[in-house]
């Protein structure tokens, strides 16, 4: 059979092996017809209308400032890093100079320091009570030990027997009284220097106000 016969025997509308029509990849069916229709009518494709959102309110109008939101301490605690007016923890806050002066406090510490009079003047009641109780008591113990020591020396010179235990006990009591008295006097002198230098609690009164 010749090629002509093959062509004659081929049914109409049946494309040949090299003439098969394949739809374009990625294009849905009917796309080309719809596009041709748009081109023929001269119309552009109609897209759906975008929704209209309500206008956002203006947060700041011209000439109107934002309100000032300052942090407020509603719990009553003291913030970190804030020092009280007295200069040390527990000192109540106060404003203005004190009615008490530095010079009288220094003179009281120099002459009546072992009795704690300057502490009472500055409002340091606890320190004043400790000194006014400890210093007289230690002084009395020291005087009594001296009295017993003189009595034992007199008895020994008169030929009376004096035990070693008695001598040792009186000596220890005397040393204890002497140490307490000397310690309080040194303590009062150090406070005298601190008052002159206005250091820590010795430069303010009980309300935390600086000495005048």
C-alpha cells in the first residue's frame, strides 16, 4: 500500500502522529477561548473589589500631647539605691539643719564621754544607757578591788596570813574593772573625733538632720 493509499484510508479529523494537538502546560481548559473573547470585546478583566477598612483613629492630634504617665510607688517601699537622709539604714528622713550643734556634742564627748552624755545629746539613747551603766559599775569594781588589795598588803606587812587565792581573785577583778573603764574612755575619745569629722551617725541628730 502506497502513501497515497494510507492518506486516503485515514479517517477525516484524525491527526497524524506528528500533528497531535496537546494542550499548553499550566493553562486550564478554556483559558485561550476566554482570553480571545476579552480581546474581541475590547474589555479588561474585572477583578473583585478590595474591601474598605474603617479609618484608624488618630492617636495624637495636632497640639495635643500624650498624657504623662509617671511611675508611682503605691506599695510604700523604698527603691534600691536610695539612701535615707540620715546616711545609714534605719535613719528617719528629715529636712533642714538640726537645732543641735556640733561643738557642744564634741565637748560633751571629750569631758563626759565615758558617761555617754554626748550620746543622749545626739539622741543615741541605747549607747548612752550602755555607757552610763557600764562605766560607773566598772569604776566601783575597780575601787573595791583597790581597797581589798591595800588591806591585804597591810595584813601581810603586819604578819597576818594572806592566801594566794585571795590575791589572785582581787587582782583579776581589778584588771577587769580597769579594762572596762579604759575601753569606755577610748571609745568616747574615738566618738569625739568622729563628731569633729561629722562621720556617719555622729554628724546628725536622731531625726537624721545634720548638726549645725
